[in-house]
């Protein structure tokens, strides 16, 4: 069989097969079923979301010899002819190339002839907003007194450009962009029907790149299948589409917060060299931040709110920046100020925690019993580690197990003397810390509010 591109091969043939526009397709199907179909409809919405597809299903359902429950049978001669585009009573006009008054006059004449074969003559006018003013006016007369056997379906991506006089004579349906999850479902079904293997993430990347346009998603799937030799893989699709994988996005966010300038720069350079669009990178980061805010655990709300704000600013200025990746780098680096804020915030709440370097934390993670007896505030001071016990008993317990602790950390361990069984909770901040707070607040054009604790020195903590 000849190769047919996926968008054509999988064009829905029934209302029930149209994804994501249930409200519209149900309304249309019920109107057809009950015989109360209007004379003129406007199908508005972005491209590639099912406007033409739905218009053709309407044309079939209205002319089908054996309709079932408002759906076309797709088997009778009329349905088959409409699918092939050779039915005389379904007339598709592209207003982008037939804009003028002459075409519309012609149309107005033809409207008066009864259908040649079917029950209704269906005019599908695509890119309807492209008609000239005269053409709109000429059509208006027909819309005012349409002959009984006529149905107009006027499809447009720009409903604002259609005169109100026309709008008010039509039923309007606004098609929406296809939500990502639905799109992925549809792509999965196509892969299964095509007998093609896929990584689910690859389909998500395609859906992300398509920004709600199903036609694009299907064409990209087609290309991805060709590219992968019959297997749709995330890594390949990511490079091909310039859409970051989930892992890469997480990595960039983490590097931004960590303040690892070198690696952050490296990561961004790589993206730049591979031709990833920086605005799309920001968009993906924003989406991820939203997702983390709702369901993640790795970052605090404050961090994510800051990330959202900084990325939104970045999106505005990166678009016009002569060095977009450099700009992005500096915006992302701002997020590392939050590392300080976190510490300062903890200081202020009297809940001062200094965590171990990440690697050590992992190494010790399995042995919870030891960790249970000290507050996680272990302070790595270069050649020794300080541990603050939870209370007096814990202090004694730890004293006994000091060898065990030293083996665990690979360094000398010093227990911090505790006062009265609990640590002092007094908040003291050094001038350097204050400077850091100022720097951070300036990032958000914010000010300290009165009553902010005044400070002596944070080192006199014990
Ligand atoms: N809602 C949808 N459900 C399933 N497939 C769709 C949908 N919208 C678009 N498609 C796919 O995209 C192709 C183009 O859709 P079309 O209806 O021509 O879009 P437009 O809204 O630009 O008129 C179809 O052949 C079909 O494969
Ligand atoms: Mg169309
Ligand atoms: Zn039929």
C-alpha cells in the first residue's frame, strides 16, 4: 500500500473520534440526530485542532444514507464520496485564495440550486476571515435568508476579524488546543496501530513541541518514526525537536539553585551549540516549576515562586537579547541567591541547619539509627565534623559511639556542647548575612519590613 502521512491516515471519520472537542462534537451530533441543524456555523480556533475534520464529519452525517445516532456510516456511497472529496454537494472553498466578490457572487448563485445527490448542500469555507469586505457583505444576504437545503460551515483561526453582522447570524464553536495528556494518548494509539515502539517521554516531547496542534504532533510523530528507524526514542526526539527531556530540565533547575556557575554555563552552552531555542527552554522550565509547585518535594514554595518570577522576567528580555543564552545564564544564576536565603530563613526561625555535603548524606543515609540521635545540623569544618546532639542523653549516647561516627564521616568528629539540653534559639545575623538578604531582596525589588530582627553576630551560637 502506498505510504500515507499520519495526519491524513488518522483523520477522524466520526464525531466520537475527534479528540478534545467533546462539547462541540456532542452538540453537533445531537443537532443532527434531532434534525434541528442550523444553517450557519462558525468553527473558530487555532490550526490543526479539528475544524476541517469536524466540518467534513458534519457534511457526511447530514448526507449519509444510513446515519446511526447522528454519526455517519462511512460506508455508503455518499460518505465514501465525501471522504474522497468528490461529492458534488459538499463544496470546500479556501477563502485565502478565493477572497473576492466574484467568487462569493458565484457561490450565491449556486446556493439556490437543490442538492444534486444528497440531502443538504454543505459549504465549508476555510480561512473565512480572509474574505474581503465586499465578499462578506455579499455573503451576508445569503446568511439572512438561507435556502432550506443549505448549510454553511465557516472555519477561521481569527474570529476577531469577522464582522459582527456575520457573527450574529451563525452558531459559534470555539475549538480548543489539544491538552498534552490527550495528545499523548492519541499518539500512543497511532504508534500501536502502526506497530511502532515508543518511549512515553518521547511522545510527551512531541506533544510539548506541538503546543496543542494535533496536526503538528502527528507530522512530528511521522518524522520521528522515520528518524528512529521505526522506534520513537526520547533522546533522539529531544535533539530533533529542540525540546529538553525531563532529566535535563531538572538538572538545569538544580544547577541554578546550587549556584554551580561552571556547570550551569556548560549545560547552557551545550544547549546553545545544539541549537535549542532559548525561549522554548524557558517555557519548559516554567512548566516544570509549575509542576514542582503543585506536586514536587525537592524545592520549597519560596524557591519556586522566585524561580517563576525570575523565569518570567527572563522570557521577556531573552526574546530581544543579542546574547540570549548569556542573559538566560545570568537570570538562572540569580536563583542561587536562594541558597543563602534558605539558610538565613532557618537562622531567623531559630532552626539553624547546616547540612553535610550531598555525597556524605547519601553515604550515611542507610544508617538512620545514629542520625536519629543528633539534630541533622552537622557542620563540616574542613578537617573535622561538628555534630549537635538532640539532648543531653543523645550527647552521652553519641559520646559512646564516636568511633562509629568517625568511620562514617571519614573525619574526626566533635560533639558540640549543648546548653541545658537544648540549643539557644536566639537569632543573630552577621553583617555579611545582612548584605546577602539585601542582595536577594533587591532581586525582587522588595524591602525589609519593620520589626526585622536586629543583629549582633551569628557565630556566637553556642
Ligand atoms: N481534535 C482532533 N482529534 C484527532 N485528530 C485531530 C484533531 N485535530 C486535528 N487532528 C489531526 O490533524 C489533522 C488536521 O486537522 P484539521 O481538522 O484539518 O485541523 P484544522 O483545525 O486546522 O482544520 C487531521 O487530519 C487529524 O489527523
Ligand atoms: Mg482546516
Ligand atoms: Zn454513510
